[in-house]
C-alpha cells in the first residue's frame, strides 16, 4: 500500500479546519450562555445601607443606635467621602458591601479585608466595641496620640471621638452617643 503525501496533507488540513470550526462554535456558545452569569461589578467606594423596603424611619429609630446619633467621619483614605451614618448596633466592616454576611460598611481599599472588623454597641449603656477579625493588615485605635494594633478576635472598647485605622490607609473618627476616652478614663 503506497500512501501519497499530498493526501495526508489534505487530510491534516481538513482535520484542523474541523477543529477550528468546533472551537469557534464553542466560544460562541459560551458567550451566549455566560451572558446571564456575569459577575456583579464591585463598588468603587463605600456603600452605606438604605432603609429596607417596608420600613419607615420610626422602625429604624427603634434600633439600638438610631440613625443620626452615631456616625463615622472619614479622616483619610477615602477621597470624596466625608461621613457615614452608623447602620446599627452590630455590623461588619469590610472591603465590599455584603448584607448577607452583615458587612454593612464597605471601604473599597486594597488593605481592607473582605471581613475586616466587627462593630458592636449598646447606646443605652454607652458602650461600643471593635473586634478585628484577623484581617490581613490589622485594625488600630489611636490612644494617647499613637495607634495601637488590636489583637485579632479580642474586643476593644471604642469611645466617642476615637480614631480607628483600618488596614494601611483608611482612618475613621467615630462620633458615638457616649463619653470620650479622656473623660471615661479620668480618675
């Protein structure tokens, strides 16, 4: 049996063309089916929650920290953002807003972890706490003009006008319905 080289070349060309056509059809199929499953674009800045549908301001005012009583003022790290209301008495702070994970304050900055810290408070007692959730770049509270890194997993009391640094660059001043650190720690 004698095999002609020109026949082998034509068979190889036809096989390659069939493979190329199948690849083009597969890419087309993926572009049509994946159109619905495209990921949601991540926010470019902090997103604060709004009043949920069906709730009015009187329902919101009955929560432990009432809207307008507590707020976070941006000291540095978030250009264009000046202040944000505190969304409740127990919420997470992270890189992306995620209500299903209780991340209600989002700071889209590279040194902020997805689940960076937890804020807990009771304004009837005037006590507020911050817990670092083992974030990559840490959470620090300014005490006596220097920042002290929080131990991951350990609650640290936060006072009115305390300045907290999240990660390497986001610095926030908490305005809370409580005493300042200087007034509370005076003997």
